[in-house]
């Protein structure tokens, strides 16, 4: 990460830290804001890290319609609005 991006991330972290007592929460907020603001090198790295935190689930017996609904909710939460719109069709 470039020095300019590092400096920006440090500033964002200080702002986030001022709004929460929990340093882990401040770092999570910092990472999310950096992705939104384009400060981080790659948004995929952020998504990949978060995805690794999710436990692999067994295959669901829900209908395709229900599965698409769930996937659309996750897409919206991740800011993947074009994907969510496509899944809605």
C-alpha cells in the first residue's frame, strides 16, 4: 500500500477509534470505510478475509427462490447492488 494510502487509512482509523471503545470494531470500521472510499489496494482482499470467517454450511433444502432471496440480501449488504438487481430478475 502506498504511503499516501497508509496515511489516509491511519487517519480513518483515528476517526473510527474516537467513535468506539473497542479497537477491533474501530479496525473493522476502518477497513470497511477504506474499501468504500477506494483507499485500500483491493476490495477483493477485504471480501476474501471476511468470507474466510464464515463457516462452510451444509447444502440447504430451501427452494431456488428462497436461496436467491438469501443471496440477494448478502449482495445488498456487501454493496454489490448490480448483482442484487440481477438476482432479483
